[in-house]
C-alpha cells in the first residue's frame, strides 16, 4: 500500500512524495510577465516539502488571459522572466516545477480580484472572446465568437509556442488546462459546445479539438518534460460532461501520450457542487480505474490523514493541496510530522526541526555543490 510520502514516477520525473501544489492564479503579472510577487510566492511554496508545484494558469495568447493580471507565455520576454524565477527557485529547492498552460476562451476578459471586481470586464476595458459556440457563460457575459478553422489552427499554434517557451524556461512539467470551463473544457462540454460540425455533437467530435491541441503540444515537448492535462471529472450540471465521458477523455489522453491526469470539476455552468472534503475524488477515482497513468486528485483535501488514505486506498496516486498550502506553506511539514515520515528541510530552517525533519546531509540532492551549509 503506497503512502503519501512514497516516491512515484510521473512520466519522466520521479517525485519524492505524492503531494502536489496545484495551479493557483495570483493576478499579479504585469503585461503577462512574472513579477517579484511570483518569486516570493513560488519561493515560499518551494520550501513546503511538496514534491511538485504547478504554477498558475498561464495564457498562451493575450486574448486567452482570464484577467489583465494573468501570467502569459505569448512573448519571449515572458519566458525569460519565468526562466529567471525557475533558476532562482531551483538553486534553493529540490521541488519539481510545472506550469499550467491555458486559454480562457469565453471566460476570458474578466475582472481581476486585484481591483476588487468579478465577472466580465465589459466593453470599456474588455476584449472580444472566443468559444466553441456563440453561447455565453450566462446572460451577464458577452457572447463569444465561435472558432473558425483558422482560429483553431492559430490556437493550436499558440499552445505549441507557449509550451516550447515553458520548456525553454526550464519547467519540468506542463499541464494543459482542460478544466473549469476554459477553452478546451468548453469544447468538451455540451453546455458550451453546440456546434454542428465535426467539433460538436457526440463525444468524439467534442473531444477532437482538445485532443488536437494535446497532440500538437505532445509532439513539441521533449520526452524529458512531463505533459498532462487537468480535466473536468464532471460539470456538476445537467447536460454537461459526465464522469463517463470524462473517463473516455482520460483514456484518450493516455493513448495520445499523456503522462498524468489531474481531475478537477465545474466551471462550465452554474452547477450544484457538493462542496466538502475530497468532493472531487469520486470522479477522480473512476478515472483512475480506467487509466494506467498517475491521477492527481484535488479539492478540499486539507487533512493529511485524509490525503494519506486517498493514496493508500488507491483512490488517486497523488493529492493536490492548494489552499492548505496558501494557509500554511509548511502544510507538507505538518503532514510528515503527523504521519510519522521524515522530510528534508533547508539547513536554514533546521532549528525549526521537529522529530520528523532531517536536515540535509549535503546539498547534493539539489544537484548543486557550490552552496554549503553553514557549520
Ligand atoms: C487562489 C486560487 C487560484 C486558483 N487558480 C487556478 C488556476 O490557475 N488553474 C486551475 O486549474 N485551478 C485554479 N484554482 C483551483 C485550485 O488549483 C484547486 O483545484 C482548488 O483550490 C481546490 O483545491 P484546494 O481545496 O486544495 O484548494 C485556484 C484556486 C485558488 C484558491
């Protein structure tokens, strides 16, 4: 029976434990560029002891940003800013770093929480959005323009170019955002996709465009970089994607070369979400039964005991803990202590050590020997 602190292979990566910090938008970019906030935020979480951190939804195109403050990879300077961040974090932490690539589709052009708003920006500051069909998120949202064949080619290219920039920036892992009602997810959901061409209708047609994006990115990304997709296990709404279709999509992604599946849910419509501990685990567990690649489960798994149980009973292979780490960047330390496992901590924090922490004997596990612990 595996436990939360057992290592696991995720495609080409070997992770030291099963704890993942999932992508969390910071709304702190300037013109899509990472800022000092990102360095402080990622730097802090990089000392968490979690094996993998996936950076926030990062737009592959300017019009694919959720808000004006979102991170982007549609220009080379954005990749350079992220490369500097990755280099700094790497020099102080063994955490594996991933990035989530996203196109917000019909949910783009939203207010940033930085300025206190929510919902669509409106015509003054907003920009035109695209989606599978001319179906808005709700009456309050603008009607997106359905993608033409040329638009699809352009978006595929944008994902590919952004993925190459993510590789250049030094990320270990790329996650395509296929959940929460953003562009790829909206193609899969009958609630947003009402096309009558070969990209709408039955499951095979609705999955065609997301799989096309996946294939193109898979081809562009070297096998040394893990590539996977965050999917919706369900839309939690009548007429939306069901757990059965979500399984078919996960199986297709595995067949197309995905290294992992990250199961989230919702965002295509206002649904009745049964919020509670591990509420997204039932669809994740179902998907895990159908695929042979690691599945990450996430969503209100804030108790280390629950996280450990979900790994031990085979519900999922890895557990995402997002808000738990925002609240306590050393959530993983606490989990190790509670569950009786040993964790390496930076020598600078060695005096915070409890019975579960082992100060590193050397820095060799980081692959850098020029920094020596102070005696
Ligand atoms: C501040 C914040 C920002 C988020 N941004 C993203 C994002 O960029 N991409 C994404 O797929 N999910 C995003 N999420 C969802 C989280 O990745 C995660 O699935 C969710 O918070 C549930 O896990 P938790 O209960 O452990 O926090 C965000 C959540 C929070 C709290």
